[in-house]
């Protein structure tokens, strides 16, 4: 059994960053497809549909891209 306050804190606070792909840009908000479903986030950078973003604390920034690609 968990404590109600601890469970509420876990639901409200997002500790981890989520990576996703931008589906639509709506002014200062973007709709991002993530593994958990669609998410609306604020954006500060110039982001277009199809960009990979990192969502942390409700703000979307461009996700880091791998510089080297190794064949497998």
C-alpha cells in the first residue's frame, strides 16, 4: 500500500525527460508523439514538424543527434 501524498507527488512531478517526434506546431505549443502517447509542450526554439525533441518540465528542446553511425 502506498501513501496518498507520495502517489500524488509522483503523478504531478515529472522527473525524467521524454523523447518524441513533433507532429504539429501550434504557435508556441507543439504536439509531440511519444512512447506514452501525444503530449503538448511549450517550445522556445525554432522547431518544425518531424524534428526529434526532448521534453523536460513541459518545455520541448531539440534532442541531441548521434554524430557517428556505425554499421551493425
